C-alpha cells in the first residue's frame, strides 16, 4: 500500500505483466520499483546507472527463466519515471533503445518544466 511520502510511478513506455514476465519476475520488478518509490537507492546486482541516457537514469535488472528483463528509469524529484521495459538479449543496451529513452526523458523534463511555469 502506498504511503503519502511515496513517489508515484510514471510509465512513459513498457509494462510489467504476466506474460511475458513470469510471475516471479513480475513480483521482483514490483518489489524493486516499490523500493524506489519509497526513496531507497538500489545498486548492483539490481540496478546500475545509465548515464548514457541522462542524469539520475538507471537500469533495473530482472532475471527470468530464459531471459533477462531491463526496466530503464529516471529518478525525478517528484516521481520514478519508467522510460522503457524490454527483454535484453545482448551485453550492451541497444543504441536505439538508449536514443529513444533519451528523447522520452527530454520530453518528460520539458513537460514538467512547462507545468511549473503555467
């Protein structure tokens, strides 16, 4: 149950549901996202910085039966912003995903900046 001090999750892309996530992977993702909402910092093996996307951006790492899921997120002052969720098939995050997440983050930051001045 969310408390008043928890940051909301803002989903710009992706979702965590079964299928394609297994029940166990979905639960793990939910617990890790909940910890982020409560203001806890995560580190390896659960999360790593993704400075290629932007400041305060990270990658959640969720192991599943025969694949590995990644949830790319930004820790904003007012929310945890999910930029994408995908099955990772190679060591490196695909350049196209990094590029798309950079654009989503920039659009989000512009949108909240515009709200502050209206």
